């Protein structure tokens, strides 16, 4: 064992010191080690019997170190040029599942992706491709919307949705669009004011221009409603939905949202769901910190 580790183990053992000044100083030193201290703390937690208060102090350090690292990673994502949606969603998911690796999440997704890829082909029209996608996603894999008015954070975290096959409107649309984009399908999420899950299928092949419909359709071939098993709708149907809710039409309601906007909307949904969750106040405060990173 390296000498510095011996010293750190000694500090970990002293975390139960009743003197507040000693505790504060030791805590500061351990926190300064960053994520490298976590394996040592976890090793200590598994060795012998630990006083409950001592355990709680060490567990809190692990939580804070992981959260600080998450804020750094999310800040890096925000200023990056790529802003990969899957990686951004993974970072938010890691708040609830700090041990989750990106590769594990990706493998879960790629298993579903493979099943869809085997069923679609380049000879299909865009409509036929989405119908095939829907059959695999909603029927073969049985993804479904969670019951209304009972949304919890676990209905939103992508890892949970993949495990249970059930998610809220936002998370299902998010999963659908990530899978579609991984298959090079031009399907993008639109943040809707009513919370409905609407995706846009872009007209990459310029089909609309041949029909002189480019201006009317804003470059969108059609829309996908994942709240209704991926049903295909047009812009007039989408406008009608908004009219029924008394919402004024805005261009942003009909065009793909940026990945940053999607991630902010994702965090806001999680904050809202925390109202019904255990330790919801604490989790909501943490998520507010993540949301504020987009404003700095």
C-alpha cells in the first residue's frame, strides 16, 4: 500500500472525531482528493463494524465528491461544440445512478437499436421506416407511458426506463429520438408547452420542395406523437392540439429543440417529479444547481 494511502486511511478513521474543528479539517482534506478518495472510503466502509454516525459522514463525502465531479462534467458538456444528447442525458442519469458507466447505458440502448436496425431497410419510405420502428419499440419491446399524475423521477431517468420499459411522456420521447438518431434517422425532439411528446422527422431528402410545401411545413416531413404509440401527424394536427389548449402558436413549437434546451427541459421535469419523491427537497436543490450551470 502506498504511503499516501496509509495517511488517507488514517484520516478516514478519524472522521468520527467528536471535535467539530478536527472533523471539519479532516473533511476538507478528504474532499480535496476528489474522486480518488472514493475507493478508499468504500474499502473502509466494508471493513469491520462502523459507527452509524461515522458511516453517515463518510457516505456524505462520497455523495458530495460525486456530485462535484458531475457538475464539472456537465459544465464541460455545456461548453463543448458537440453537445452529444446521449452523453448529456447520461450525465443527468448519473446523478441518481452515480455508479452507472456510459458503456453500460450504451449497451442497453444498442440492444434495442440492433432489433430496430434488423427490421428497417433503405428501400422503405420515411413513413414505412417509422411504422417499423414503432412496431419494435412499442410492441416488441413493450415501451409504454407511465400512468398519469403518478410520475416519479424513476419514470424519467433513462436507466430506469430501459430497465422497466415504462417512462413518462418526456423520457419516452427522449429515448425514441436518441435511438432514431443512432440509426441515422432525422428524428428530433420538440419541447412542447403542454408537456406532450412530439418529435419532428426532418425532410432531408427535399421531398416537400417537389410538392411546393417547403414554406408551409418548415422543412418537417411529419411529426411523431410518442404519447400515442408513435402515430404520425402533420403540422395542422399539431396546431389543432395547441389551439385546443388555448396556446398561441410559436415557431419553436414546430421545430426541433437544441440539445441544450432538451437537457434543461429534462432537468426541470426531474425537479417537478421530485415533489412526490423521498428526499425530494434535497434532490430538487441538487438538480437546481445542475440547471443553473446552463445560465453561467
